[in-house]
């Protein structure tokens, strides 16, 4: 999908090696399939490394953009404004009733069309409220994605994030929409649709690379966003991702805990504070390259989630993924609300081999983690440093 450079068009971001330095991916322009005015953006899956889900509760997280999987959105100027359904993900024609029923059971009712519509709506409203003038002219939006669905890898917000980047470039208003605000726009688009979610996913996808995030209530109230600090990806040791093909419903996972937290449940409030502290300590551990501490913090993060949510809510397969990793002494936690697990083998390659064998036996997919680079353009970087 990468192409030659041409003004006014964007190119997708290449997957970089795990430790490769961050590059201003969003600033790279190129002609998408040689069509003038065509814009294409890629946004990656994300891994919540430490501190999630405290992002939903004014806590802190360290998350990174996962180069193994991505969504891309393409914007082509057109006479009418068209949101193009994806031939596979927005299927409306079936071989049989059985096919329809199986498909709905596995994938749910919705694809990406509603996400693209919602971000257009939210973007339009935001620009109107802020008196940001938008030029005349229409476009067609289409998307592709290879992020496994409902695995806590943030497939939905990747589509929304890539679409937002297309809109920012089509209307040439990137400099008028603060980088720190963009995750909120993405979240608002999903909230419109009733999707339960937090900010860490969207921050990781807007910024790319590895980011430390502080969602302290005072800052959220006064600044209107959290404080997001990009970190050096070379701090990260080799990590592995484990996932299963069965989906988990993130909305359901959050619902009880959120209610208890809102109702002032002391156990949930104090546990969530503990989870937020994990990101704080994790930042220090990463900077000091204290890998045994990192392993401890990852495990502690999962244990706290388990106590708060309970095994029934987390789901037996998700717990089995964690236990498979722990059976060989690897540290493990959920990347999001369930469906995929990020693991760290502090004893190195031999332990990784044991982990791979254990995953094979348990029928889980295991892949080495690739960290996607910074997704910020030069102008974006200037905005966050000013
Ligand atoms: N692979 C996909 N293709 C199309 N739409 C998707 C895909 N993944 C997610 N979505 C959209 O996002 C919504 C929420 O997805 P969700 O279950 O939160 O997955 P995730 O946690 O990976 O974001 C879905 O109902 C659907 O509308
Ligand atoms: O529970 C979590 O860790 C995360 O859950 C959601 O992400 P998802 O990819 O849907 O599992 C939520 O959007 C995040 O903010 C939470 O940290
Ligand atoms: Mg989601």
C-alpha cells in the first residue's frame, strides 16, 4: 500500500522493527495508488502494558502501539459523501440462514461503517463548535483491518483513529486540532455508538510508540485531557502476544466494576488506585531497566484485575491464557479487557521456547510483539512540545 510521495496525499506507515526509533509516521506523504487527492492512514492495535484499566478511572497507564496488526482508512475525493461498507466486515449478503446466524454469533451485528460515520459526525460537530472552517468538497471513506476482533487490541478505535487522520488532512486542519484532544474525539465517536471504552487505546493510537499516560482528575478537568508522555521504545524488553480466537465483550467486562466504582465501593476504588500506581512504578522500572520489577508489576496488574472483576467476568479462556504463560514462569496480563495477553519471559529465549510450546499445546496463537513507531507528524510534535 505504500507508494511514491506526492503532495496532498498520505501514505500508510511501514511496520518497524521492535526497537526501531520512533519516526514521524503521520507526516509522511505519498500517493495512495496514484490517485490525486487520495489520503490513506494506518492506525495500529494497542497493548495496555501496565496500569489498565485504571485509565477509565482517572488512573495511569503505559501502553504501546502494536505493529503486528493495524487498520487503514482511505479517503478519496468524490462527488457525494460516501461511507463504503467493507465487503467482509460489513457483510449483508449470506449463503444461507445458517451462515447469517453463525456470522452474527462470531462477529456481532456491526462492522466499521458505523465507526466511520460516527467519527465524521463528531469531527464535524467539534469543528463547528470551535469555529474551524471546513472547505467544500466530498469524499468516499473505505477501510481495511486485520486486528483480531474483540480481543482487547482496540480494533474499533484503530479504524476511528485512522479515519480521523484522513479527515484532518483532507480538510487541512491538523494544526487546529490539538494532539491531546484527538483521543477524546475518537472516544466520543465510539461513545455515540454506546461502545464502552477508555482513553488509553486512543492515546496509544494517536501518538504511536510507547506512551506513559496520566489521567489524573484534576488535569482532566482543567486541561480537558490527560498528560501523555512518549517514552523511548528501547526501554521495552522482548515481549510476546498471546491470543485466542474467541471474542470477549469488553462492554460487559467493564459494567459491574464501573457501577461499583461510581457507587463508592471502597475495595474497587482502592484497588483501582493500586492499578494506577503500577504504571507509575513501571515507568521507573523501565527507565532503570529493572526487568524483574517489570515482570512483578505485570503479574500484579492482572491479579488486581482478577480480584476486582472476578473469574466469571474475565472468562475461563482468558484466565487459561494467563495461566499458560505463568506455567513457564512468564509474567502475563491482559492487553485490554480480555481476549489477548501480553507476556514477558525474564529468563530469555529458553523460557520463550517453553512458552511457545505451552501455547501450542493449549491451542493459543503466540507472536513476538512488534512496537509501531510514533504516529506523530512534525506539526503534531511541535503542538505537544509547545
Ligand atoms: N475487525 C473489525 N472489522 C469491522 N468492525 C470492527 C472490527 N473490530 C471492531 N469493529 C467495530 O468495533 C465495535 C467494537 O469492537 P470491540 O468489541 O470493542 O473490539 P475491540 O476491543 O477490538 O475494539 C464492533 O461492534 C464493530 O462495530
Ligand atoms: O480493560 C481494559 O484494560 C481496557 O478495556 C477497553 O479496551 P478493549 O480493547 O475494548 O478491551 C478500554 O477501552 C480501555 O480503556 C481499558 O483500559
Ligand atoms: Mg474497542
